[in-house]
């Protein structure tokens, strides 16, 4: 079945909660100040698209493709990236709220998170080698069986990572954040 192809369009202040975004392949499109909250974007392909100041909280994402997409200033509470199409999955995030989202079991090496709220996000069993968590709050984020080799946490805060259950060889941490690697031992570090 052929799906429409939409190229280089700007969608400004659209409300997709009452009328869903058309199932199509969107290439080099910009979505600015759009509301997708609790709607379905399942089986849609986004290629080189940019989402600016959009609300994508609790969207349905079954088999959605994000290929080299950028999210800037977006609210994405409960976003289930783990239900997306994993083929060529890649994105960057700047100043986004991703609380309660899931990247469980995804291969998203070299993903860049800048100044994001990543509280209670599930990164378990993922491949996040060389990912960058620049100025990110990771309070309650779940790292279990996660490949974090060469990942950069040097400006991240509030993370708790068990070195025995995650691969952290070559990862970067600040001296102030080292306590996040020792949480399971319940040490009092001053």
C-alpha cells in the first residue's frame, strides 16, 4: 500500500488531538507549536523532521519511524520510543521534558540529549554507547543491562548507575557525580 509523501512543509500550531496527522512519509518537515497529546502517530515515517515546542505526551507510536529527527523544547511525557520502528532510528533532543518515557531495549548509540528532563525514563537493556547527556536531570532514570560505553555524563545530574549491571567502560563522569555510581552501597559521601 502506497502512503503519501510530504516534503519540506511547515505545520504551525496544528492540533492533531481531534484530527489525526495523516499517515504518510514526512521528509524535511517542521512541526512547530503543534499538539499531538494522546493522539496516534503510529505507522508514520518522519525523515529529517524537526519538532519545535510540540506536545507529544502519551502519543501512540506503534511502528513509527524517526530517522535523524530533532526535538527542541518539546513536552514528551510517557513517550514509548520502544514501540517505534527500530530501523534507522535516530534523533536528538534539546530542552525537552521526557519524563516517564521509554527507550527500553533500543539501539540509539551517539544520541544527544541537551538540557533535558529525563526523570523516571527507562533506558534498560539499551545500547547508548557514546550517548551524550549534557546538563540533563536523570533522577529516577532506569539503567539496567544498558551499554553506556563512552557515554558522557560529565554535566548530567541525579543519575544512579550500577557499574556491575551496566557497561560503563570509557564513560565520562564528573567528580561531583561519582556518588551516582555508588548508590547501591548506601554510602554517605561528603
